[in-house]
């Protein structure tokens, strides 16, 4: 039996969040959404069947890096893909240090998103 992957999309920009969700649903993924990091942390705490989180870097009050730090501190090892408009080298370095699976630049391209999601889920399945 093939179990569908559940993806959490955390993005404070409504348009960007809806676009990512639309792409994922077209590819037959189940999706949860949060407009800010605090709500996303609640999802991660109480819905342990989330396969992957796609998280915006710049959000208030909990940004993408704080989100990662918090879930890892709770021993939640769900893979995370960061989404950002920043193209600074220190962001990529910090993402690597946090164990981020991938970083996607805005505007998010459908093909790149779906390939990255599929690859990240496949790697996660092999590790578990």
C-alpha cells in the first residue's frame, strides 16, 4: 500500500504559500499549511506523521532557522526545505549547518520544487 506523503508548508506570504500548496496538491501530496512558525511548531508537535516541512526563512515571530532549531531540540528529525528570497552566502552556510535538505529561491519554480520534494522524501525513506 502506497501511503501519501504529508507536507507542511510554512510561509507568511499568502500568495507564495498558496502557490506552493497548489503545486504540491497537483502532484498528489497531502498538505498542511501554516502562515507563521508558531502554528507550524504546534503541527510538528502533535502530528508526527509529517513527512517533510517547506519553511520560509524570514517570518515573524518564529523564523525558519528558529523553527528548525526548535524541532531538532524536540528530537523531531523531519526533513526541512527552506524557501527564501535571500541570496547571501551566509544563509546557505547556515542552512548547511542546520542540516537543511535544500534551499529553494523565490519565486519557487514548480519543476524544481517537485524534484526537490521527491528527492528529499526518497532520501528520508531510505534513512528510516
